[in-house]
C-alpha cells in the first residue's frame, strides 16, 4: 500500500492539473497556428520572400501560452531583433580573420545592451540570437530581410492577441479557481473518510493529496497576475478594468486564506483522530461534509467571486442549508475543538472569497 501511494498521488495530480493546463493553453495554441499562416502569406505578398520563416517564428513567440502580456512580449521581441541586427551589421565591417572572436564579442555586446535597453529577458535573448544569425547567414539573408519578416510576424501577433483571440481574464481565473476548489474538496473528503475509518496510512495519503492543491493555488495566482497585466496591456482588459480590479483583489486576499484553513482543518482532524483513536463526532463530520459539498458546488459555478452585492452566489445557504450544530457541537470532546474551530475558519474564508455579506 505504501509503495503505491506516490504513484496514486502522481496520477491524481496529473488527472487534475494536465487538463486545466491544456484548456488554458488551447486558445493561444490555436491563435499561434492561425497567425503563422497569416504571417507567412502576408510576408510573401509584401516582401516577395519565398520562405519567410522569421515571420512565422515571431508570430509563435509573440503568442506563446503563459505570457502575462503578449503586447509586452511583441515589443521586447522587436527591440531585441532590431538591436541584434544593427550590431551584427556593424560587426560585418570588421576583418573576418578571427570569426570566433568577432562572434563572442558580438554576443557579449548584444546581450549586455539588450539587458540595459529592455529588462524583459526576451530582449537580450533575441538580440544575441540575431547577432548569431547575421554573422552565420550574412546580412543579406538575416539582416534587413529578417527584420522585415519580424515586423510582419509582430504585427500579426498583435492583431491576434489584442483583437481576434483576446483572453477573458475573468473566465481564466474562474477555471483556475474551480480546479483549486475541486482539489481542496477531494483532499478534505479523503481525510474525513480516513479519519472515520481510522486508517492512518489513508490519512497521510489524504494530506498529501490536499497539499497538491498548492499547485492549483499557484495556477490561480498566475491567472490573477495575467489579469493584472491584461488591465494594462490588452484591449479587453482596459474595457473591463474596474471589474477585473474587483475580482483580482478578492482572489489575492482570500484564495490563500482558503487553502491555509483547509490544511489546518485536515491536520487537526488527523491529529485528533490519532490521539483519541476514535472517529470524528457525527456533528463535526456532517459539518465537514457540508464544507466539502460547498467547495464542490462553488467549483461548478461559472464564477466563484460574486460580482454584485445582490448576486445569488453571495449566500452559501442557497447551495445547501447551513448546518446548525447546537448543543451537540458545543459538547464536542476537547480534542476535537481545534478541528471545529478550523472548520469554522474555512467556512468564513469561503464566504469571504465569494463576497458573502455574512463574511
């Protein structure tokens, strides 16, 4: 059982994270494929280049998935290419007896100036690569010709990223939050079942499964960072700046709180079960299962954050009646008090995340 636990955790991790990564990258992959065709055709028509590979490469680089800003990537790419081509053309004026010395000096100068001109890593990278191509292929093949193709690819990339295939930051954050809440619900469900069955190995595996939600939290944080960048660098982001600011603030403030309280709840349940050698009290089990059900219901909503004060998602009681433990919960054994308090903290964190007026 123990040797198979890492493989089971790896399988659950892949099953949860890989589909979400594919969904997030699908739009950019489609945009890159279509933009490559457009860049190739436009470069052929404008400059009569038979194989404008640089235009296609530029479009792909500008539309790569996971970038916080396609506009900033495009600008940095053009600056780096132009700088590298200028340096490469100047180096061609020097004697070619010592090619390697000229190559190394050109790369040093291009990377250094690229880092000074543009703080983005793509600027010195493209500057150094452009110097290498100019010195290897000659200025006629990789100088001004390459720059023209780069300009075409950059223009096509901008059109696709800012107009045709603009991402929806609200939906991206919603998908990331759904994955995050599903992993929390799965981990809490496993820990509750393990504590009820008094299985120490299963409880440890459940804690490992719950800790995997940290990657989903990181994906949510990345989506929030992209939403922040889109407010400045994309057309859709500028049009929805106020709404994005509200949603990103709520995720920034409360997503980590939800994760932390869920971990505390799982740890306190496992610790109390191991100390008392008894399953959780029925009232506490029902309370935890209601929290698990609430996380699952939230994950199935199109948006987790309530955007208006009268949004029906702002009340958890609309999904499932709120439990009323009463005297039964007040009479919990002392070892289970910490678990109950952490469960209440998780409920408060969930209400704060969705914008409930009761938070």
